């Protein structure tokens, strides 16, 4: 009995008792609900025996006795209430066995009550611990969701019940763990960061852990490998930065880190860390930091802010017809999640796929856009990022403060600032990393974007296999320092960059 209790707990003990009784054995609470039930040796009696056990338990509830016995036709029902702490109700061991009962069964049940009580108590503690862990995990996930959608004040309120306090500014890490190793990685990250990090299980990717770390967490330490493959440091012998220490502490884990960003810009930090993660997968050190690239939301200036406001206005001012329909804020959060995570937004938002599809149809109708087109997705992604930027400084372009609000995205992309930004985005494709192999990386990217980022259609257009397309895009992820195949993907920025350069070329041809 004690060997079974140590190795298998209450379920194995019940299975053993069921075999010795040649019948059904289970644990039931006071109202007759079966908590655990096992049947061995008698076919077809499981449901009938469970119902009979529940009926007998309800009959003796409130009676003060150490054991009960009922004769029910061809079966005997034996009840042994287990001991428990004064403030909680212990379950009842119930055995339904055919008559005549095996010799010594009553003594055996009296003996098994003690190890079964110990197992149930230990398992009850473990269940409560798991509920507490789940509640804390969901609370942290809720705080992260609020930060990603820019609801800073509510995030601070919810975070007040947990620890540590939310830092500002922050650096975001995404850690890709070995299969089944997420809990271990979270414990290691807590230790390595000195308990100062917000550590959250990614609600979208089951192998990812997200860390929101104070920006000064690596103060006085050496920098790790950058997303562009370079390294930096603050002197020989300097302590390693957090990403390096995590990668060294956990075999097979991969770490991507963002730049330092304000807490209100956590969503940008997450995208940066995710892009760095795509680069880190191809590095021997298994860690990378995002290489600096100015956000387009900071480049478009005041004219871009007016354009974004006009584009999103039907969505942000939407009033639902019915009280239970999603409002403007919920629709905007749905759009942002879908643009970031594609179909995985159902996991991020905890909604059904049909609900997501219905909301996207409504959003497309409100905005008059085709959400199946990468071009329209890129426009919305840029508009949402501009809308979430607290202050967008004027861009150094021909657009002055008195110029009228642009009505089209092309008007924004024609500015000098956006052309320069586009050049910086695509410059790695002309370097040594981007030109490896015989395929033109720009042609591959253009074709992929023109095929709405679908690998099968891209393969047909290029005349190669689907694995060949994926292999090319994986190489380009390392060259660009951005994720392409997994969401969040850099396809929106790349589409904007190609469009801006095409418009500049058209303008030069016209001139």
C-alpha cells in the first residue's frame, strides 16, 4: 500500500483496491460526486456502481460513524469516511463489490484508509498550489496584454497585486525553451534577473517565455551578440548581459532581446525581441539583441499622424448596435492582435476562431479595406503603431505643418524621410549576407509579398519548391535581422519599404 502511495498516489491505491475487491472503488465527496473512480475485474459495472455509490454516500451524510455497509441486490457497498483537517471535508472511500465479499476485504479497507488519507491530503495541497500558480500566471498574462495594447494605468492597477512593480523603461526578452522546459526556464530567469523581471508564459507560442526587464538590469555588464552579428562590451572581464546568462544556463534555449523602450511601448519591444530571436536561432551563441532601426511610426511625422487618425477613425468611433457586441476598443485590440499573431490571435485573445473571423469582417467593412491583402494589412499596422505613439516628431520632409492631411498611404511614403527609412530597411539585402547564393533576395521578397506572403503561391511564381522558398526566407531572416516566417513578421515594414522605393523610382522617371 505504501509503495503504491509513494509511486502512484490515490489513483493507484484505488486501482489496487478495486482489483482486490473484484469490483469498483472510488473517492466521493459529501454530495455523492465521484472524485476518483476505478473499476477492475467486473465488466460493464462502472457507471452503475458509481451511481450506487453516490446514492449510499448521500444517505449517510451527516452520520457520525467510522464505516457503513449496504446490501444492494447482488452487490455490497462499503463506505469508509477518510480523516481530514477540521476546516475541510474529507472524501469517503466507497467500494462496490459482488457478494460474497473476498476474505479479509474489510480489514484491507480499514488498513488502506490511512495511506489513502495521506495521499488525498498531499494531492489537495498540490491542486491548490496549481490553482494559485494558474491564477498568478493568468494575472501576469493579463498585465502583459494591457501593456501590449497601451492600457498603462490599468496594467499598473492589476500589477499592484503581484510583484515586482512594473519597471520603466524596459527591455523585453523572448526566450524559446526546449520542449517541456518552460517552467524550469522561468525559475532560472527569475534567479538570474534577481527577481526584478516580469516573467510571463507566452499565450501564443507554447515554448516561449516573455521577460519584461528593467532597462538598467544589465548596467555595468557586457553586451551580448547583436542581431547584426556584432558584439559589444564595456570592458574586459565585464559580467555577461542577461540574454547570454540565460542561454548559457539552459541548453538548447534561444534568446532575443529588444532595445530599451518606454513601458508604454512594450508592444514595440516585444516585436524587436521576436525579430532578434529569429536571428539568434542561427547563431552558435543562441542569443541576439535587436539591431537599431528607426520605427516607421517615428518617421512619418505629423502628416502621418493625421493620415493614421483619418484611416482609423471609423474603427475608433464605432458604436456597437447591441450592448454585447464588441466596441471600438475591443475591435482595435483584436485588429492589433491579428496583425501581430495572425490566426494565433485566438490564443492571445482567448476567443473562438469564428469570433475572430466575424470581428475581422466587421473591421474590414468599417474601414473599407481588404484584410486579405498584405498592402492593406501594412497600412493598418502602420496606422495602429502611429496611433499608439505618444508623440510623433515631425519628419524632415517636404511636408510642412500647414500642409493638408494626406488621404492616401502613398502620400506618406513619398516623403524624403520615408525613402531614407526604406533604404535602411533593404540595405542588408545588398550586403554579403543578403547576396549569398544565386537567387536575388529582393526578387524573392518582392514575389513573396506580391503573393500575399503565401509560400505555396510564391513557390509557383518562382518555379521552386515550397521548402526552397522557406529556405530562402530563413536565410533572409538572418540577413535582415527580422522574423519573416513566424508572426510577428517584418512583412509589413518590408512591403512599406518596397512601396516607398517604387514611388521614388516613379517620381524620378516622371521627372
